[in-house]
């Protein structure tokens, strides 16, 4: 039974979801890093919010860990490259708090427009400064979205309901999607010049860091009001302070800051600033939603192989997983063949699918090929860390999908590029379940792919099979199946022999000494 640790405060329904799915769960919160490292090795999954830091040394201690689930959207507290390198899937719940965050952005926009926080403080202090707080209407104003993804599109919908005009800068927003949302897609400079209100809804990346820099703030319309419920670091805080003090920016509402918890910040005390302590996801509904979602996602992965909202591997639904499982087994073995035989020479690898295989989600098949191929370099390789290892090694990976019908109902081909040229292996599924090799380096051969095999290239000449059988018998190695192929009579031939016990290097060397044998390489799957 899979076992999960919930290490941060989470709605009790998360544990109920895990148990209902047949997953054992422990709820132990408030652990120090050393305490977490001491127990994490016994768990298959780790469910967190923002308090637990999943660092490389924690991951090193997590010898059985398969998945980290973040209840929420931000994964700043998880070292994703380190998790990927160790083959750990990292998931989040990007949609569980979308409405809550979007509503908070709208609330802050109202607060800026009508100066509500300052008006509240003044009134409760016994003042009646009715003429001091002269706000602005939202109706008819232009709202500029920086980021029009899930949360941004919800904000757009609400803003349109308020009779605002909405423009958006988002390189990933298609023209068709913009039309469907009822908004105008613009370039960043255009948005800065036209927007009365600007709200940010984009991740923090190298491309978006300080997207509202001093230079870009200077391009904004005088009197603009800015809202950020996304991530600290999207705005140059020092430049924003100057713009607020000069009056160029009429107001700013920030829920996030460069350093959090933000108990001190140069912006605090600046006139026309509204600040909240990262409340974007803080509603009762959102906390319940993200807890349930992360538990469902982790349970599906641990019990059925489904992958949802993963940040370091392709999504794979629980419905797809059974259909793809035999293909992934075939793909991993094909990758292992080329990896063990020619992996050291490879500079590129192409994964081609045709027939029935071409109708499937190809990403898991590619991941399985890379897992088999990179197994030469790491004993702990899997579908998660294989692409990471391949990239680290500089391996160029390409996917090809053919709609054509070939000689087989379904086919997966793996081709590597070496200094000697391209070399490929191909396989199919027998009865849609059993992996079967049908071609190796240009020679047709039908072979089941067993645990222990030996690959032999020799001259096609009489007497070879007898000498080989005698030698294996003398070495105490029993033959399970014997598969042969050749280019032409008397030319190059291959033998793929499955055996009941591993073929050691000493036995392989004796086989290679047989006259006419060029290659004798043990294979293990």
C-alpha cells in the first residue's frame, strides 16, 4: 500500500481522500528539516503547502519518494530540477484557487478605485473626510492584463461584467482565444500606454522578472493603478515607490512581495499603497479545493499511474495509463537496446510511432524510450529524470508521428545518430500486449524481449549455431529462445538469444572468440 506524508497544515478532507483511495497517510506538521529528513525515506508521496521546503538534501533522504504534491499553484519551495534528477514527480493544483485569486484582484481594484482602506482608517479614527476620498469609476476604464491564462481570463470575465474594456499582453494568448474571451490582444508597450488599471497574472520567470521595471513604469499612463496578486518580483519595488511618491502611479495594491513574509518593506507607509499578506488563495473554499485536488492527483498517480498537473513530466490520465502501459514497456526495452549497444556514441535520438501507436499520447512513450536509453548511465533512471539526464548529456531528442499504415498494425521505432550514421531498432506488440522486436540495425528479426539476452553479430556460415550452443552449455547458461536474422545468405547475421541467467563478460569474450563473430554483447532489461 502506498504511503503519503502530509507535512503542512491541510484541510482534513485531503487525508480522507487518500484513505478512500487505498493510500496510507500520516499527518505530521511543523517538522524541522532534520526531522523531515529522518522520516521521509519511508514515504512514497509528500503532500505540502508553502511551509515545507523540498530541498536537494531532503530529496536525497527520500529514498522511496515518487511524488511531491503542492496544494496550491506556487512551487517556489520545491527544487524541481533536483526532484527531476531523482525521478520524483512534482505536481501542483493550478486551478483550485483560481477564482479566489481572481476575486482578490478584483477586490483590490475596487479598493484602489475608491480608496477604501484609507477611508476606513480615517472614518474609524473619528474623522469625516468626505471630500478627501474622491475615487474613480471602473465603468468605461481600460484594464490591462499582463498574463491572460487561467486566473487572468477569470479577471477579464469579471471586468467585462463591470463594463470595463480589457486588453491583454500574453505571448501565449492566441488571437482566437482573445476573441473568445472578448478581449484585445496587444503588445506590452501598447498596454502600458493605454491601461487605466494594470493587473498581473503571470508566473515569475527570467522573462517576467521586473516586467514592470523602472523603464516600463515610466511608459505607463499617468494616474495608472497597479494590482499584483501573482508573484513578488514582477514589479521593481523601489521604482514603484518612486512612481507612487511622484504621483505618476495613482495607486498600487500588492498581495505579494519580493521577500515574504514581508514584515518590513520599503513600500510600507507609501501613500496610496494597499497591502495584503498574500491572501490571494486564502478563502475557505480554496483551501478545501486545493487539499482535495492534490490528494486526488497524488492518489491517482500512486494507485493507477495517472499524472495530472505535473511540472516535470507529461500528463497521463488514469484512463490512458492501462492502454499505454504495454507501449511504454516496449518503448523502454527498445531504448535499452540502443542504449546498451550504441549509447556511448549517440548524439541524437528519434522516436517514431505509426499505426495504432500514432493515435496515442506520444509523450509517455518518448519518456519510456529515454528511461531505457539512459539506464546505461544511471541505475535510478525513470520517466521523470530520463529527459533531464538526456538534456544534461546534450542528447537531441525528436518525436515523429506517422499516420501511414505500415507492415505492422502498430510500430515504435527508435533511431540514434552516431558518428557511423543512423542506427535504429523497431518493435511492435504481439496481441496488443507483449513487446516484440522486429528489426535491429537494419536486419529483420522477431524476438521476445526477455530479462537476460545476448546480442551477437557474426558472419552467416555453417556450424556457428552448434559452436555457440556448445559454448553456452559449457558455461552453464541455458538457452530460453533463439532468434536469428540476416541481411543476405553468407552476409552479416544477428542472433538474439534469451537465457535463463546473465551472460558475464568472461562468457561474452569466449563467444566473441568464435571464428566469424564480430560483436557479442550481453543485454539486460
